[in-house]
């Protein structure tokens, strides 16, 4: 899921593997509801920016 977020919200520089692993670990700690809300936020944010 973190990979998808990083594709939706492009970073100026690539995310290193250690940071990506940490983000994935933290994302897995979220409740299902919070994880879904986070994904919807980034999807909506991406649509607004374009």
C-alpha cells in the first residue's frame, strides 16, 4: 500500500529502501478503517492537485 501512495504522491527524489520498509511497517500497524481513510485521502488529494 505504501508503494501505491508513493506513486500517487510523487516525491522529488526516490524513497530509499529503509524508509520504504519503515513506512510499510507503520502502515500495517493502522486499523483497517484508518488505512482505508488514509488511502482515500491521498487519492482525493491527487485528484485535486491535477
